[in-house]
C-alpha cells in the first residue's frame, strides 16, 4: 500500500486546480449569480439545473440530490476513484509532486488500480501513434487513412495509431514500463495466451477512445489484413475504466463546442467523426460499438444544458441498418429537452464517403437540421402499410399513434398528431388527435400509479430552488425537515451561511455563540462542527482551507452535506452583503436565544415564588434582570451590544 499523502500536498492540490475548471470538463456551467455557477447535476437526472459550483470556495452542491463537496470529492464521485487516486489525478494535472508520509515517494506500481489502467492506456496510445508514424509495417495503415482523405496531421490530431502484427510487442513494451501481467490483462490491452499475456490488438489501425475528461480509457481497432480472422472493428472489452455504453468517441474534442453552440451531431464511426471535424463540424461524436442509448444521452444533456433551443442531429446511413439505428434513437428521443433531427446523405453515403466525394461543404450541409426525428420515425412506420385500404390505414394508426403519444410536450404532440393524420390520409383529423391524447393520458396514469404504488395522490414533483431544498427525499433521509417559512430557522440558516461564506463579517462574535442558540438540530450540528474546526475566525485568513477543515470536522456525511450546502447556497439578500446585514443576523439569533432563556427564568421565578428557596429565587431574579437589560441593549444598540 502507498503511504498517506502529505496534508500540505493535498491542500496544494485543492488550491492549484480550480473546481469550476474540473467540473466544466463534464458539464456546461452558467452564471447562477453571487459568484456561483450552475448546471445539470451529473449525479442524478433533472430537467432544471440545481447543481451549483462556488469557485471562490472550491465547493459544489446539488440542491436536488444533496451531493456536494470539494474538487477532490467531485473527481472521486464522477470517476469512481478513491481519495488517493483523485488527489493523484489532480496533482498530475497541476504538475505537483506528491509526498507520502509512510514510505516516501509513491512508486508507480503502488498507485490505485484506475490510475494505473489509465496510465497504461496513455502509454499504449502514444506507442501506437509512434508505430503509425515511423514503422515500415504501418504503411498499410497510412494508405488506409490516405485513401479516406486523412493525412498525417489528421492522424496526429485524433491520436490514430497502429498495432504491429507480432504477438506481444505492446505487452513487452508495457512490462518494461513496470506494469504487471495482471494489470495488462485487467486493462484489456493484453489477453491470455498459451504461454502468457499477448497483445489483444494486432495488425490494426487504432483509435484511442477518451472519456469526457480527456483520459484514454480504451481503443477501437480496425482490421487491415485479409488474414485477420477477427471482426472488422474490435473494441476494448468492458474494464474498470471502459464501459462502451458510457463513452462517446470524440467527446473530448467536441465538448466545448457542443456546450457553446448547444448542438451535437451523432455519427456512426470513427472516420465519420474525423471527417466531420475536419470539415468544420466540430460537434461530431460517435458511439463505440453499441447503439446510442440512455447513458449517452446523460452525457450530452449535461453539455447541452438541455434547453429548448438545443439541437441533436443524428446522421445514419440510408440503408436498413441505418434506419433501424435511427428508430432506436427515437425510442430515447423524449429523454432530451433538445430538438432531435435526422440527416441522411444523398446515395446513403456516410460523412467520410461524402467528404471524399463532394468535399467539406457537403459534410457541413449534411449536419444542418433537416428532418425531425419523430417525422422520420413516423414515415418509416407508415411506409410499411398499404394506405390505399381502410384496414392498412387503421393498422398504421395503431402502430404510429403510441409513438406520437410519447411526445411529452402537449403542444408538439397535438401538432404531430395532425401531421400523422395527413401522412395516413385520414380526413377526420380530430379522430387521430383524440386517439393520441387518449393514449398519452393512459400512459400518464399508468406511470403515476407505478410511482405511487397505487396509494394516494401523487406527490408534488416540481423542481425546487435552493431556498426550498430543506426537506430531503424520503429515500435518503438527512435529518428533520426544516421549514424555512419559520423565521427562527431561516435566520439561523443565514447566520451559518455567513459564518461559512463570509466569516470576516461575523467574527469574532460568532465564535462566542453556544450550540444551544441554534434550535434546529441540523444547524446545531453545523455550529458544533465549526467550533470543532477552530471557529469562524480561522476562516478570515484562508477561506478554502477553513471550509476544508470544517467539512473534515463533520461527524458524518449528513452534517458534511449540510455544511457544503450552506457554504454554496446564495445568501438571501438582494443587495451587497455587508457588516450591517451580518450584524442583524447575529443580533436576531442572539435575541431569540435570550428571549427563550428569559421565558425559562420567568417560569422558574413563578415556581420559586410559591414556597421556594429565597436564596435561589434571588439568584434567578438577578439573572433574569441581567438578561432583560442585555435584551434591551441588543434592541437599542444592535450588534454593538454583542
């Protein structure tokens, strides 16, 4: 096992890598006000962005699913890494050499499994690329690319490489870099042979497949030789870092332009992605040996921000397989808020062939939205029936109406139902519209019964803003519900946000507040955590280090999540946050605590006045008088009386 990473180095990594730069590698972020950024949460499905990032504090928090933390936590959660692996990845990006407190510098073979597999793939990608560029054997691969319009510069841009035909060239190379046979098998780069590991890919053109963060996680390999008995395309098998249903080829190159233009072009192959990018369509991506599905949609939705102006264009071959792929894509169409279209090149050519035949302009023109995907799907269904007969029209309606009923936007659903009537040649348009509406209603009712389990009315599922995210979902309880319409809870929440976000405005007064001055148990727990971390005054010097200390001091994940939420949530003020506002929150929380104590003492005085100990009565009356004077001073002088 590797030693524990030095705490100073962990802090250096947190400080060196801005959280917004890391998060924006995975989703599109937009201004949320107050210095925060927002986007669609990568940890749960949502239609409205409730995921917020605070660059100044180095924290993120989702007000929908309650996930939150710092830069390291985000990388751990998004890529399923251990703490050490996440720190090592971020340190590599920042060029920081880590020190380990138990055993000195961390040898390469001690690194976490995922880090090791990614390193192996990076070395393999560089080695394959070098083979393509320099080896005589790779001439076959260079000719293959040239015949498809790709020169050496294009190969370098996309990292295309070549795997030699020998049994174990790459395996021996990676062994020389310190990788074990077990690691090579786990990576999918090697496979078991009769006398030990051999190369999985031999005599093939190699495309590195990168995740959205730009790490090489697998390869797509194209057959070049007739003697190769394998499939035309051979992909990396499922591994700890490669899931074909969760990667999109070219996403690392396309993500910024997809986010900028709110447009994505989905093509079918690696050479199609290359052709599109070289033709100026730099939003092109492709699946890797599998159909476009739900996990791919999640990746795109986060980049598109899933607004109504977003566009997703599918380019499929015009043959039967391409039409089938388009219909499969339509099955997931309603998971997008974006408009979806299909583009089929003339003569059924794919983008690579189209670029060769008609040039870059033809490829760019192909990627312009043409036919809505639902319209294509309906035309494919209708074409299978004889519409000259009543029976044929009825059968076509039976198959097509449920497709239209799946359209969630009621206005669009009505419009498409009218179009369907025209496609079928049914003159009674309202009959088709009502049929579709009825099917949609039945589907909704079935869905609601399934969600409720057949008991009682459906709960309110509307999206809630940050101020209302106080009632955690029943499935993941995180303490008692906090009704922020209760002014006591609302003020306590504001004061804790100030103590975490603007400690200079409430220090040193805040650190004298008792835990019992916070009446909501979750807030009392946060107050105790701040105390355990050294107090709010510590945060005046280094806010990010202070927040890291507070989060580390939290007794459990529930309290830690509340700390993160309060550190990221906007302070509820429509003007500048200043000392006057902070003072008002300090005074309000203190006065309510004083008033509660006064009521308790008044009750005790009443009890002791009827036969109690005179000395005890005098002491209580004296404390009561002192508190009443203090309360009056707070009313009259405000924060100056604290």
